[in-house]
């Protein structure tokens, strides 16, 4: 839809939240944007993270009580009473099937889901039986599987980066806090720790929230900075490192995580876990470099650490590609064009692409 629309965004609007990037970008594109946040807002800090874990369990359990669920949904129906909307973008699998049906009935709007997580986070997969007008997923594997059941309502739409947020402000420096050989940003889950504990011979900094109490960190404990980085600080963390190591979760089956686009858009040099879809997003070896396993990663680290000119050339090419093709503005323009029938989502990789060479 090329004409400005009134769009309701349903999601979480915390700092660097997926829904926040979408809402801000849609507004910058000239659309009228309304926001609705389901469930609970996140609490700040390490203590808040622990409290949120408990609140999430309690909220999920109480959601199954019909009277409680109905009371929570009344806030959404009240939001619709504020005025008409043309499009609703749901930024995760928040809504039950009956909620989507009622949302369409009350609003008369086109209702779409853009799911930003890996397939391992489908959980109850409410969307499978919900009457969405279109569903967008970042993993081509998920798209290929879901189309076999849901048909042509399912589309491929990779994640993106926000150039207004993911940048170093003019005149700002990086700072010694962020200077290191290797960095990454993200949660310290079991898969990430299993890889990074084998990089203890390097100067590594991992930016992210506190790990779960049950997870033994070993040498990774010295790498962990104990806080997450956002926006300009994420740019400092990535640009302050010679190499950003981006190990994708095993749940990213054929797809790419958001950090790939953020690191590229910021202008960082990155080594990324190989996935089949990357060849349709960036040129391997020219705009980023992929690795397959820890030994390959170590070989590439040892190659690129002393070669600053090579790193900078690849990082700059990746930045050009990200700004030209992989911003939220690009993705949302395609999502809206797909809703009006003039496009069909992001092109899936060519046939035969799923087999690793």
C-alpha cells in the first residue's frame, strides 16, 4: 500500500524492541501509527530480568483463565475505539486465534503477523489456526514448511537494522571500554557459551544481560561484560572490536539473526555461522565472512586479526549492502506491498539452496 495508512502495531516497545523499530520506521515513512503493548512491560536491570522471568510464568498460567483473558483483551478493544485503522501488524505470536478473528471483525483491517524469532520459539503456535491475512517469517525453512499447510498466506521476510538507531553519533568516539579483538552482543545461552569458551585464548568481550543461574560459564565469565548494549553503545561495541563473531543459534535453521544486519549496517567486520540463506543477503567473503565450526572460526580469526585493511574493506562493503537493501524501511515497504498484492515477500533462495556445499 503506497498511500499513507493508519497502522496499529501490536508488540513490545522496549529499547531496541522489534515493535519499536517498526513503529518508528512506519511513522518516518509517513504512516499514522498507533501502538498497543500486550501483556507486561519489561522491568529494567538485572533484578528486573529475574523478576520478569517469574512474572512471565504467572502471566502465562493466568492467561488460560477465560475471565482473566477476556479482561486483558478489553484493553485492545478499547484501543480500537479510538479510531479506525487500515492495517494491524502483530510483532510476535501474542494473539490467540479467536483474538485475531475478533480483531478483524471489530477493525475491518488487514491483520498480519511478522514473527521475528527462530522456529524453536514457536511454542504453542497460535498463528497456525488464526485467520491472519498474511504471515511473515525470517527463516526460509519455516516458510517452506508452513506453506505446505497454510498456503500462499506465508511469506519470507528477513530481519533488518535501523539506521537511525544503529549508528555512532557524529563526533562521538568509541572509548577504551569497547576496544578488543573480538566482541558479540546477545544473551548468554548454552549454545553461545559452548562456542565462546573455546575462544579463551583471545581478547573477547560479550555484551548482554546476566546469564541464567544454572549455566556454568567457565572461561566465558571473564569475557562477559554484565550488561547489554543498545543503539549507539552497540555501535561502539561492534566498531571497537576488530572482529564481531556472530554464532547463530541452532534454531536458526536456514535463516539469519538480526545481529547480522545490525553489525553490517553499523560497519563492523563480522564472522558469521554459515546458513543457506546468507548467499541471497550478502556476498560471503566480500561483505561478511562465514565459518563452519570452531576450528574454522579460529582459522579465520587468526587470518583476519592482523589484516586490518582486509577487514575494513569487507566491513565497508557489508555496510553499503545493508544500507541499500536491509533496513526496516525496505522490509516494511515490502510487507505493505505484499499485503496489497503487488509483491510476494522477500525472494526465497533458488531451488537446491538447502543443501550445504
